[in-house]
């Protein structure tokens, strides 16, 4: 366990280095053609989360209304980003 804890920062740095490497232009073009699959997936997850909140039989300690509103705001923001990229 101690060994894993000592290696954890190095593993995290390696993952970050991989993520932050510049991507070839071909990959960026593919993302644009495919309509940004991660953003599309995030939109779908937010829609499902909002639906679960709306049909839930509890109020989540009074947080449900705010959570639904914040889902709407996040979806609008992501949609605006996609719309802006299509111009």
C-alpha cells in the first residue's frame, strides 16, 4: 500500500503528460467532423441526470430544484459552444 501511495504522484504526472501532449491536426479535424463526441456525451448525461432528478420521489434535501436548473444551464452552455464551433 505504501509503495502504491509513493507511486501515485508519478502515475498522475504520466497521465497528465499524455493528456496534455499536442494532438495532430488530423485528430482535431476528426473531432470537428464528429461533432465533439465528449461534449455530445456530456449533454446526454446531463439530460438523463435532469430526468432522474425530475422523476425522483425525494427532494434531495431541498437541492433538486437548483440541480435541475444547473443541469439546464450546463446544457445551454455546452450547446452554445457546439453552435459556435459550427460557424
